[in-house]
C-alpha cells in the first residue's frame, strides 16, 4: 500500500468520526420532551386517580423515580409502554409510565417535576377534599370546560369591524357540542375562516382547544353591549365501551364586552369607509413600466388588475369599483374575487380593455375616499390612469388587391387576296363568292372576339375569387378555432378581420351586420360581466352562416366592363 492511499484512508476515517460526533451532538442538542398528566386534579382522600409520565424518546424504563410522591401520595407499580413508529420516513419513539395514585390527606399538594434524562416535566397541583363526593362536585364546578372571548379593540366607528376570537378549552368527553355566535343590538357577527383545533396541557390536565374567529360590524352609534359567544353540549360520564354512560348538559358563555361606537362625521363626503388602513394597487398586462402614456393597437387587449385591501371592514361594505371608459374602447369586468388575510378584506378585480378606434384614448384614474380611524381624518387613495396612443394594426387583416385586368388584343383576321375578280357575262356583272366569304369571315371574327373577351374576364374573376376565397377560408378557420377554444380575445381579433373582409356583403344587409355585432357582444359579456353566464355561441354561428350564404354582384371594373354579355 503506498503512502498516498494510506493517507486517504486516514482522512476518510477522521471524516467519518467527525460526522458521527456531529450527529451525536446534534441528537443531544435536540433534547426529548417529557410531559406529566393526571386524570383528575381535584380528588377526595384515598380516591384513586391516574398519573401518566411520557417522553418522546426510547429511554431506560428505570429512568422514572416515583419516590418524590411520598409521603403525600400512595402509589402502585407503574405500567410501562414503549414504541417506535415511522411516518413519512421520520422515526419517532415514545416511552410512558402509567401509575395509580391516591392522596393520603386533605389539602393542596404538588406532584413534583420528574427528571428523565435531560428532560423535565412540569409540576401539577392537586386539591384533596374530605370525600370523593365532594371532589366530584368540585370537579364538576371546576373549569374542565371553559370559554373566553377576546376582542382587538373596544372603540370603533359605524361601519367599522373588530376581530373577536373565541377560545374553548374542553377537558371532558362531549357530545352534541355547539357554539352560538356573539350578538348585540346594532351589531352583526360573521364567522371568518375555519375553526382551528389543537391540544394543550394545563396543570396536568389535557385539553382540546377550539378557536373560532368572528368579524363584528357596528351598524349604529352608541354604547353597545356585545354578548359573549355561548358554548353548549353534553358531557359524557362513564365508559362508552361498557355502555354505562351518563350525559350531563353544560352551558358556558364568554364574558360580555362593552363597545363604544362613534357616528360618521357630519361633514364627511363620499362613500363611508372607516378603517385604520386602506391600500389600492393596480397592474397592467402587458407591463408598461409605470409609464402614463403608451402605444397600443386596435383590437389588442389590455388587462387592468385592481387589488383593494381594507382592514377591519366586512365584505358586504367593500366598495363597488365602477369606471366609465370612452366609447372608443370595449371594456369587460370579471366578477370580483374576495379573500381574508390578517384582518384585511381583499378584493381583486380584473378588467379587459380593447381599443376599437385609432387615436388618443384616456383611461381614467381611480380614487377612493376613506376615513382613517387612527388619525380620525379623511384620506384619498388613488391609482393613476393611462393614456393610449392607438394605431391601426397592419397585421390585423390581409388586404387583397385584385390583379389588373389586361385588355385582350383584338383578333385581327385579314382575309386573303381573292383572285376570283368579278366578271361580266352577257352584260351582267357577277361578284363571284368573295362577298360571301367576307361575310363569313367577319361573322367568325366577331364571334371569336366576344368569346375571347368573356374568357379573359372569367379567368380574371376566377383568379381574384380564388385568392380572396383562400384568405377568407384562413380567417374563417382562425375564428372558428378561437370560438372552439373560448378565447374571447382571439375571437374579438379574428372577428374584426373577418368583418373587414365581409364588409361588401354586410353592406347589403345592415340589419344582419347589427345582429352579428350584438351576438359577439353577448359572447364577450358571458365571459366578463359580473353576472357571468354560460358560454353560448350558437346564435353567433348561425349568423356567420347567413353571411356566408349572401350573394354579392361583383363590383370590379376594367376597360372592357362596359361590354354587354351575349
């Protein structure tokens, strides 16, 4: 073995040892958690109850020392259990001791903290009464089930909301539990979000904690009492497994809260929005990098997204953002979307704006008046508008220029020289057959000329129709594809091109042109209006077919267009 290989092996060995030590240090740093719980913390003398000590690790079963329980408690031999589980490739271990206890005298005593390795349990206070009956009565009166209501503020304005959180601790088995919301004259309570549930240990008792949030909105001024939320249900006594159970009704009500509701200031103007914070933001698609004047093209959509965040206000009190845009654009509003986050009600509104004509178009700014409840002053929050310099889109539709018609050359039929000249026989002049031949040739020349003109004219029209039909077919396919994909922006764009190509037909039937415009507007409204309906393009498709069936007399002219057909 050479020195280089031996050196590598030594380095690898030291690296392995270092990693192993690091893992051991990391494991020790993450100390196991120990916990002690009791079945009761109010008992009678010599009444047996249960103590459980557990640690989330695999430890020596002799790690628990129960001798500190003497002389206030008598205890038996503990029952020990341990286990290992793996969830999502994470291994967890647990060791627990369960022991029966009985207090030996009346008074208040403490089950001491137990040291298990590097972990330590919390001490538990036990109240010992003279008899088990007294303990049962005291236990019933003890807060094994409790409820509290917490509000974030007590002084608000009319229309403003507060957050009210209900927290319920349940230390008993329950059935048919329900929670009634808080209430008050001139107050509206609305639940926010879903209930949250977790477990806690207090003075050795394990509780299920249920948390529910309400939004309380004031509808009128004055000093108003908010009556606390009420929790009710049935506590189960005994063991369900053996059928010997007893249910006892329980009702717990949170404390009442006094609220001071201020009236709207008499000199306030505009929509009343009392809140400590209001934020209004907007984005444009495509992005214009905060420019206030940009270039745009006819038929190209622009999306304006508005996000309004208002703190301590109900969704029903959110303003309805309505803008009036110029007639030179089409605008469609999507249905607003609402959400809640950290006490804010959030509304998101999308608008699609499509320029219809060239020129300068001003999209208005948005300004919202509101009342700052912290400074008690009126404020205005706004976002800027946008000026569009709209030009025609050269690629919106193909303009077909019909090929120029070439004047056909007249067929020149020069008759051959006739050697059969007129002769005089018996004093009578005979013309021979030349006049007849001339007449025949003239007639043939005239027929040939007419046929040639008609052929040239038909060929020219056929070429133009072929080119126009090809382009029309491409636009028709694109429009039909956009309808199939339900892409309203593409439908709008391709319809504009289709309409330009069909303007000759549509000019002959203005009523049909108006109907098809209205049908397109219905399709767009079904996507962007607030009362959004199901997509339905049947009527629009029927009108497209009617336009395709229209016949139009050709309006093309040439140098020979004055000739009447035979």
